[in-house]
């Protein structure tokens, strides 16, 4: 297959992935503000989209981590990147359909690593870099966000105990809007970067860019726009999410949890740590549960979530490995992978439309997080 | 396998300091606003609590903007 045609296909697929990421994650940043009545749904969604766009333009450190380091760019081809990407998308769609909360970021890394490993050998994957920039932050960041949020929630309740209710009600709603805005911004600085990194990596492997290049402007802009559009159009899911009883989170908790998560994400983005914004947001929400009441977390649900997180990287790796191997066989391989990808997406879309209201289909990540949270007694 | 513990510690330290700072300032701002309402009901001067609230909330915004500036500049 013509190399430039393949590059175009990979770029488009990466942008679709980016769009679904925004689509999937709107709830993470905005659902609590809508639940507490701080923002109207339509306003919240538009606001979040714009901030994602701005966030995506702020930093390229995470994109550089992905395009310049976790795999050996001299030993992979656009076809392998394509296989990895399809692996990630498949895993995302299937987990979304069965209602398993999982991280699209980890699916992406898993897919890329798996595809590279099988098609070019284990030594084409820079495992040391993967541990340093992906695995270690994946474990550390939610813990950090949890601890910080716990302290922040405790302090917030403690310090405002004697403030007037009329003031705190209004104040925390405003604080929540501000912290939700930060969360959207942080989402852009980390998640949109992953698509930029993948596209840049593809361009490097195709020889269009020199190894170690930063993403070109058109890549930054198109990834930013894709995630913003996805965020905007993903808004409808919020209404479903709200049905899951998110209101167990009080405004001061939401404020503390979101401020903590957003700060941790932005600090990590700055250092090029590619982490799952979903995991950090969950860590923040659990921490704020503990900060308010020490038994405020349902550990059983939290444990199941952690297991699903751990599963994502290897499982997406497996699918990515298969897709990458087939795609690197040649034109026919690429066509086959693309056909299977489109076919599976179509089937899942049809299945989800047939029974659109079954709750397990609309279990969103944020709803799963809220489930770890005991109802305030 | 090398894990950059210093960078992870930096994320922890910076996040903790920034978030605690923001929460204390924001809560302080709300306390000052409460004091302002109380003063108004007593028909006392609201100048001091108004200034305190303004200062706290302004400091909050400054911390956030400075953080974003650091990311953009870096």
C-alpha cells in the first residue's frame, strides 16, 4: 500500500480515537458541577469543550513522551502503529459496551506496546522508559491525588465549619465551577497529547519527520479540535450518568477532589508523565470520601475498579499485538485489520442501540467512581 | 529499570502545596465573606472583611494563573 495513504489512514484513526476520548471523558470533569446545579448541562459541556481545546494547546511534553521514547521509532512502521491503534479502539469499545471502566490512555499504550513487541521484537519496546513514564505514574498519580484530596477535603470542611451556610453554598458552587474548569484544562494537557504523540510517531516512522521531533502545529491543532468536538458531543451521556446517583458527592468534596486531581494531572503533564486522567479523578474522589468520613469508601467496588485498571494494559496489548502483526503483513493485512475494526465498531454500536437504556451500557467512568462512594448518612 | 523518584516526589510535593494553599485561601475567603455578612447585619463597617475576602480570592486566582504560566513557559 502507498505509504502516504497509510499515514493518512493512521492520522484519521488517531483523530477518531481522540474524539472518542473527549466523548467518553466529558463526565469526568463536568458531571459533579451539573449534579449540584452549579452549571446547566449545555453550558457545562460547551465550557468543557473550549477548555479542553485550550489545554491541548498548552503543553506538548506528554506527546513527546509517546513519540520519542516508549518504542524504538527506527524499528516500527505506520502499519504497526495502525495495528496498535485499532487494538486500543477495540478494547475501548468492548469495555464500554460491557460497562467496565477502563482507561483509554492505557488502552492506547497497551495497543502500541503489544503491536511493536510482536511485529518487531521485545527489544523494540523501551521497557525502562515505559516503567518510568507510564507504569510508575499510573500507580503513583491516583495515590497522590487521593492523599492530597483527603487532606484538602478535611481542611475544607474544617475551615468552613463556622462560615455561614448562605455564603458557603454559593461559594462552593463557584469553587466547583472553577475546579471543573481546571479539570477540563488538565484533561486537554494530558489526553489530547496522546493523540498528538501517536500522529507524530507515525510521521516519524514514515520518514516525514526527523526522530525526536515535537508535534507540528497542524497535528496539535487537529488533535485539540478533535478532543474538543468529542467533549461537546459527549454531553448527552451526562444525563445518563446523573441517573446513577452522583449527588452523593457534596459541593465542597467535589471542589476538593477536582482541584486535587487537576493539579496532579497538570504537574504530571508538565514532566511528560502520560497518565490516565480517569484514574487520577477516581483517586481524587475516593480521597475526598476518606477526608470527609474515614469509612467513606466502598473498598469492594474500589478493588474491582483497580483490577479492571490493571487488566487494560495487557489486554489491549494482546489485541494490539494481533492487529499489529496482521497489519504489518502488507496491504491486505492493513485492509483486513481496518475491516475487522469497522465491523466490530458497527456491531457494538448496533448492539448498544438495540437496548439503549440498559444501565450497564451507560455505566460511565464517573458513575463507577461515584459507586465507590458511600451515600452520606 | 530506573524510576525517576525525584520527579514523582516533585509531583506529590507541588500538588500537595498548591492544593492545600488553594483550599486554605478559598476557605479563608468564604470565612471573610461570612464575616462581611455578619458585619452588615450588625451595621458595622464591612471594609476589613471585604478587603480580606478580596485578597484571599485574588490570591487563589493568582496561584492558578501562575501554575498555568509555568506549564506554558516550560
